[in-house]
C-alpha cells in the first residue's frame, strides 16, 4: 500500500483491510511489550484539523511518535487553507515539506482534493461523509472480543446518513458482516451508497438491512453502536428535532437485553450519557433529559467496550501510516 491514500474504505479490498487490522494487532502487541517500532524515523507528517478532536489528534500524534516521525499539528485557525490559500495550493506546499498529510474536517471533496495535489499519502481523519480510521478501530475491537468478524451482526442506532452510519455500512459490507441501520426512514444512508455496498456485499457474503423498529433490529445483535445526535458544525436549532426523532433509538438496558448477553455496546465518542459535560447540562436545562443517545447504565456496563475502541484508534492509525508511507 506504499504511496496510497487512505480516504475511504470503498477504495480498499477486504484483503487490504484485513491486512491493516493484522498490522494494527501486531503494533498493539509490540507497544504493550515495550518493543520499539520506529519504522519511519526521520519522516515528518502534518495534521490539518478543521474540526477539533481528542481521540483523532492524540492517536495520530502518539502513533507518529511511536513510528519515529515528527508531527506538526495545525488546528482550525492554524493554516490559511480555504481562506487565503486554495486547498490545491496548500496541498502542493505541504507535500513539498511533509511525507504525509492528515485531514479532519468537512466535505469529502476537501480530502480528495488534498490527495489529488499533495504528491504524498493523505489520510482521512474524518469528513462529513466518511470516517475510515474509526472503522478500522471498531473492527479491530470487535475482532478482539469475538475472535472473528465474518457474519457478526452490528446494529447502528440513530442518524445513519453521515460519516459513521456510512462508514460502518461500508466496513461491514467489505468484511462480510451483517449490518443493520436502525433509524427513521429519512435517516438511512443514501440510496447511491446503499447500492454500492450491496454490490460489495454480494461478493463478500455480507447482509445489509434497514429497519425502523429498534426491538426488531437488535434481536441477536453482537454489537449495538451509536453516535451523538448532532454533529459538529450543525446548528443548535436542530437539537429539538433530533431529540424528538432520535429518543426512540436511544440505547437502553432493555435494548441490550433484547439483543442478548453476547451483545457489546460501542460508541466512537464523545458520548452524552450523563450531565458531566457543558452540552449535557444545557440540554438537560432546556429539554429535561439526563442522557441522549445512550443511558449511563449501558455506557458504564460490562457490555460497554468503548474505551477498548478508543485505544484502538491509535493502533489502527499507526498501521495505516506505516503501510502507506
């Protein structure tokens, strides 16, 4: 995969994705054992963040350091990209200085443009449409807990129109899993992406379903997955509508019990499961609810593997950078 961009999982074969997961597992074992793996010593990478993040930034910075690289972070106000300098020009400048470029921000077209002009590998740390590094971490986590991915049933609860719903559907299709989007019909992924994934599923043996009833959707689920109801960049005015539409899709103890004792809970984080955040308190004051997409009871339960998942961001991102540089 040397020299290849990492923009979306649709660009990779099942064998390539599996190879990245195997590499991540190997890097994780080395890190736990204290075995150095500075495979890219002397190289330099830059992180372009149009949206702030805890896990993505830390995962790229630690992974880069573990591989022996120097890492430059440019936050939302740290560069002139898109303001005084075009995306294409920024890509051509940074590509002359750095060996790899990460982008986290808005439209997929931005990271695709960076990749077109940079001349070095470009990695997607999140766009509105796709979040491929997160999916690798999710798949590594599921494999660690179940031993395999083939045939495992993952139910995504909530708004499946954007990066997480899209990317989980793609990842499950590529790896022969059973993907269920559980949401109001208007919140399913686009018909075009569903058609692409159905074509992939026909080759891998994956199964894709789109169900509006949470109890029907979660029967026998190995993983119930959810995400925040309002994404960064969306206006506050959408909160009232989302709470009204999404509350029936909240992950509760009853939903986990409906799935069965084998079921595990996953979330890409951050999660609004209590009142220990400023936004959580604001929503409580305005709407009177003490949690949103998942109850605190489920989030803190033994079935929750969200922090295994968060750690695996680092190991899988390391695998992506090591393979493509």
